C-alpha cells in the first residue's frame, strides 16, 4: 500500500503542465491518481470500493471544502492554519458529543488529521505547474471522498440481525479469567485479555500494543459465541472434553483470527 501510494504521488508530481484547454483537469487528475492507488491497494482488506449511496454525501463534502478553501484564499489564510482549526473543531466536537471510548476519540482526531495532511500534500502537488485553484480542487476531492472512511456502507447489511441471548451466571463464570495471545502482525507485543462478570454480563479489557484499552461488554449469541457490539469483534470460547474453558478465538474484520490461551481464573 505504501509503495503504491508513493508511486501515485510521484506520478502526480511528474504530471506535466497541461494545455490551457485542459488546465482545469489538473486538480481532479492529481486527486484521482492518489485515490485510485489507495483504493486498489486497500479494498481487499478494508473494502473501500465505491458505494453509490455515498455519492451525495461525498459531493456535498467536496463542495463545502472547496468553498471553505476559496474563502481562506481570499483572506490569505494559510492552509495549514485552516486545517489545524478543522482538527481542533473535530476534537472539540468529539468531547461535546461525549464519545465514551477514548481510543475512538483519538482515532477520529488522528484520521481527520491524516486526511487533511494528505489533502494538503496533494494540494501542493496540484499547485506545482498549476494554480492555487487546482490545489484547492484536489484537496476538496480527497476530503470529500474520504467521507467513506467515516460512513462506509457495510456489506453486513444483507446479513440477518444478530440475536443476543441471556446465559445463566454459572455459565458466564466459566469464561471469567485471563487469556494470553501470542504476538502477531496486528499485535506485535501480544495481547492479554481479562474477562470478568458484572451481574449477568461479561466485561472484557485488553492489554498490549495496538489494542482497544477501555473495558467493554461482550454479549452472548450462543453458549460459546460472544460479540462486542461497538466494533463487531467476535469471541468464540474453546472448551476441552471435560467442558472446561481453555481458550478463546478473537475474530475481527480485516484481521486474521488469533487464539488466546486461558492461564488464570
């Protein structure tokens, strides 16, 4: 993915000066090269294929972004100040709306900052051998298209809704304990998962690099299959021939399944 995007940026930077008749296409071309490289190299594992139902939202985002950029150009406001203000607004909005998960808050702010940074870089590239308007158009297209990252239609829409059940607390107690996962590409330092019971529900909390650190509920779909509804992570508990819980399989979209061994009650 990194090599593909770097190649796209290099190709966009080498784009020659266009004839006056086609000069208006510079901004769209620069952004299209980058977006094509990003989609081609990522859609297999984060499913970023174009979705027609998102087109109105993306077009609206492009228009609003372009209007803001053109207004900033009129008052000679540098783009980096404008985008810094945008990241600050997103951070304040996350606090105001009270997102309960700090990891989600950090992810949202970093994602917005990354999108604006990439857009700024593409704007500079489009301005090279072009005009500031070309750069603004390239930024607007990238920001508008990136809205699919925040509101991506899920291919799970065709699946039946999940049916959650209630389990006896004695069954839930069998899953309480600590589980250790070996290091892998997603979690290079491994992961430790602690599961405890609170009333008639199970609460899990993970430790390690790249993990969601806040405590979260997992809900039963069957006697052995549980789900974390905030990110659709699935936990399938493993039992031995005597019915004792010996481990758990963690499944999350875009990541390979990993198996954790229970080592403490």
